[in-house]
C-alpha cells in the first residue's frame, strides 16, 4: 500500500469539508464548516480565511492539515508565530492530545478524519465544494453580480477617501493610499507607517531644489531612512559605498536621525524586484515627476486627461541609474525587472487608490466631471495579473479566465470574498440563493 501523504489528506479534507456534514473534534465538540477557506500561497497554514463553527461558536481563521497529530510539533509549528491564526487542526489519525498548542500559548481543537466517514480522497477538486455559489445561474448572470460587487467595492473606497478629505491636508490621504498599495498585503502596515512618519508635506518641500539629482537623493533619503533601509542603519553596513548610496546617506545625515523605532518589514521570500526599498525608490521618483504641480493636483489632472483608458501608465516608474541592478541599498542583483513600479502594480494603484480618490475629490468639490471620469475609467480598466484570491474565487464560481476581463470584475470577486465568503455569510450573498 502506498504511503499516505499530506497532500492526500488535504484532498480528503476538501471532500469532507464540502460535504456539509457535522464533524466531531477529538474532545467531542461538534464542528460545522461554514466556509472551507482557500489554499495558502504564503508561509503558514494550509487553508486561509476559513469559517468554522466549533461547539456552537463561530471561529474565523486558518486550518492546518497533517497526516498525524504529532506532525505539528515535528514540523515546528508550535514555535512558529505564523501558525497562531490556526483555528482548527485536521489530521488523519489522532495522537495523544485533544488540543494543539500554538506559539502564543493558545490551543486549538483537533479533528481526526479517520472514522468520520469521509470516504477516500479523490484526485479531482470540486468547483465549489459544499457551497451554493452561482446555483443554476448562467455565466452572464454571475458576471453581472460580480460587476455590481465591483461597483460596491469602488463605492466603499470612495466613501473612505471622502472621510479623509475632511482633514487639513487632503493630499496626505492620497499619498498614504499609494504607499499602502506599494506594500502589497504583507507590507502595507510598515509602508503606511512610513507615510505617517514622513508626511507628504515634508516630501514635497524637499522637491524644491533645482538640481534633480540632489532632489531625488533627498527624497530617497527621507523615505529609505525613515524605513530603516540605509546601510548606516544596519549592523552589517559596508565601509565602501556606491556614490549614489553615499549621496543618499549624506542627504539623510543633513536631515537628522529618525524619531521613531524599527518597522515590521516582512522580507521572507520577497522577490528582489519587489523589495520594499525598490518600491520606496519608485515613490521618490513619482514625487519628483509631479514636483511642479504637487502629487494631488498632478494625479487629478491625470484622471481628467487620461489617454484612452490607462491612467496607470502615468504611475509607472522605470528602474534607472543605481536601481537598474540593485534591489536594496548595497544589494546588487542581475535580472531585475525594468520598473520600480511596473504596469500591473501601477494599474492596481490606479484602481484601488487614484480613481476612487479622484471620484471622492470630484464629489466633495463639485467637480462633477472629475468624479464621472474617474468612475468611467474604473469601469473600463484592464485586469491586473490574477492573484491567489482572484483565482480561488474564479474557480469557486466556475468562471474561465476570459470572463474576468476587467479590473472591475477582479475587484468584485475580492469584494464577494471579503464581504461574504470569509464571514461565512453564504445565505446573505446574492450568488448563494
């Protein structure tokens, strides 16, 4: 008999989780899977964003699957904080414990599949196990619902920015939003912290110099120094610096030491081309690009005068000079992407930040043309590269890639996932009827 692998147990769990049947933990608590979650694409548990009812209490979090209960400790998960979000430990065969220990001192229940009547694991994967997504609706009806969800997500972002427009510096909200988008999901928090520690007003004040090189070095110094990425801020700083790095260090020294502590950067398995230092260098060049008008008026003008349907093109930043072959200050690397902010990321910034901000600004300042243009551009934006959540939702709804042919539909899938799927609210979702 072939050895039972963890991958086979994962497939068996998908089948059991999708069956809708009530399960029992080892300590005899009833378990219902309200949403099975999605396969993880980052270090940590096997399934993210699951919703389970355990002993009558709804838990939202991650699910980890093993062949044997003791594999949890063998793999070192009890010492790994990335597993603290686990709410259910699924195994094929139980061991000696009724609860699984987490790194933070918590304990989670265990479901042993052996003896629960799950059947054999099949090689296939159902479209939406145990979920009513789509029902008997056809493709056109499903994508119409997804489009409406995309509009709802855009409306929520407009409302968020409308609230920020009431502040003293309305451009700060736009800048902070762009910084958060540059951080992807893993580094949004430290990117936004940099935006708070070095506000837009301070950066735009630094763009007033006549020498473009000095201006850029000053902007990089403010952003990279605040982020803690300068060689002088690291224990292993090299004595010999590239002339550009020295220029940035000199600009930082003239500004003075940072006022706050270290930021929680997540650099594990980050591709060199996506290193936060490169994104911050891209932001410095974006600020320099709009130094004559300022970031807010400049991007509002981009929306009003966008060529065809591509405002994201004005947000792309080429990797020139030092950054053509460096992923960090001192980190040389061949084969890097040619852009610090490429087309895909620029498009996502346009969809998630610039266009809803422009719509909010237009509505708040009675510039109806700006608000309408922003909404029209959003509806026509091409899709970005498909991410893990988008692919998961597309498969869950039984849609083929050509059906998700706009950024609006990608945003709709994300809205449905966050608003309904990860909350276990299938009964309230229009696709669940």
